[in-house]
C-alpha cells in the first residue's frame, strides 16, 4: 500500500514574512525620523535672484527643503515687491517653497526674482539616512516578488505532491 506524504506546512514562512515586513517598516520609520530631525541642523544655502513666474495659483522654487524667502524683486521693472503682495508656503512632502501672487498690482505671467535660503541636503547627516530610507522604500517592490514566487512555489509543491513520482525509485533520461 502506498503511503501519501503530508502537505507542506507554510505557517512558518508566513510568520517569517510578517515579522520581516514589520522589522523593515519600523526601520524605515526610524530612518525617516532621524533624517527629518537633522534637517534644521544643516547649514543654509542662499539662492539669489532665481527667476519665478508670477502666478495667483503659485510657482515653486527650484531647490528642495527651503527655509525662507528673503526678497522678491519684480523682474520686469526691477523694484522690490513688498511682502504684502505675495505669500509663501513650504511643502511638507518635498520642502519646496511656493510663492503666490496675492494682489492685482502684479499680473500673472510676469517675472519675479526670488532670493531665498534652503537647507544643504548634500551633507552626509541628511544624505545617508535619506538614501537608506529610499532604498528601504524599494523593499515594497521586492516584497511583491517574494509573495509571487512563494505562491508559485506553493502551487508547484501541490502539483508535485499530487502527481509526483508515484513509487518510482529512480529517474532515467
């Protein structure tokens, strides 16, 4: 009489993947927190007279992780724009500064020249944890591949258990 082999128990694999996912998520969160806490410790860089288009919906400046806008000049007539004629905001996600025209004194589509400061994110205090966090963020792509390969392995193991060697002692080619 042929004795059937029991199915493979994949509980340990599932628990291992769950623990791995939790550890990676905690590590990524720690890296991002460390990176973000170091931002204001970085040195400031000043960009002078960056050209920006006047817009009532807002125009972004080039550099990320801005600190403050110090001056705005009207690029057309060369006079300073008073702070009541524009507003600034800094994106929580990218750190880019957006300048918005808040008055009808300046028409949209004109040219302003902005002088502003931003944090030097090329410093290793920022750059190393940032690169590591981006790399860990790519783990999600690998996780999909691991799950797909695991499911394919499970299907293959079921097929081999069901239609396996059936009592053969060797294989000849």
